[in-house]
């Protein structure tokens, strides 16, 4: 009986160790009043706590998004990713972005790097799973014109996050 239990546990471990990360879905919407909304999401069995930490805790963010980050989780606090931390200020990555609002464990919004843009992350329960949503919103014609190009990089970012939180 013990041999059977050990082999079942081993198979469960192997299956979970090689589980595929969730698929990331995406779309771009243009509203009648001129906003362009990039929406990405994925469904995961990761806990809401794990997802929240992955998007708000610097020690977690550096494991999947960028080699250096700075987060001050308070309204007006800094929320920056430094893809190239050794470059001069203003050239390191997502700089100058600030927390707009948050609901602990559920939602985080921050300004975007482009004028008239912002981002909203939300964690939504879906039965015994969670849906992580990422919305990037822009209001300028330039931002809208580049939305398709932005989608490629954002999809790669969300795929890294989906893989990182995969249990």
C-alpha cells in the first residue's frame, strides 16, 4: 500500500512540476470617446495572495518582470520597473509611474509612462481559481497608434507572470 501511495505522489509531483502555465488572452478596444484599452488576462489556480504579492512586492517582481523595481504601495507612491537598471535615469525602463489607487489583494492602478495613460491590475475569483486582469489605457492618438506594438511586449510580460505564479 505504501508503494502505491508513493508512486501516486510522485506522479502528482511530476505532473505539477511540468504543468503548462495558463494561456494569456488579449484584446484591444477603442472607445467612442477616444480611449484605447489593451486587456490581457489569464485564469490560474494560484491564490489571490500569491498574485497580489507577485504584482506588488519588489522581491517578487524582480523574479518575473525586471531585474530591479521600486514600489511604494501607497497612493502617490512609486511603481517602477527598471529593465536596464545601469542606464542613466530616464532610460532604465518604466520610470515616473505612480500608484493611483489600490484595494489590498484585489486591485492596483498606476499611471503609465506615456501622457494620458494608466494601468489597472485586478484579481477576480472564478470558482476555485482566479482571473488576473491587466488593463493598459491610453487617451492620446499616438498611444492608440502604437497599441498593437505595445500588445506584443505586454503579452510577453503576462506570460512570464503566468509562468511565475503557476503552482
